[in-house]
């Protein structure tokens, strides 16, 4: 069934990056199943949502 691999990618993105299910589904619809592209963009989304203003980390 075609839904299973997509569901697996969504779960993996959620667990590894903390983005929402809707964000993961949108990324998959835009990028397909290329894991390196998905993880790169998911991390960019996650990082853009972090509050700024704390001291820089080393």
C-alpha cells in the first residue's frame, strides 16, 4: 500500500526534527521522498520557529 512509506517518512520527520505533521506532509508533497532534502528543510523550519534572543551557542 502506497500510504505506508509516506506515513513512515512523516513519523521519522516528526521524531527527528519536532515539526508538525502538517509541515511534514507539506514537505513530502513538495520534495518527494528524498530524505536528505526532507531533513534539511524540516530542520530549517524547526530552527526558524525557535525564539531568538538568547546567547549564541558554541
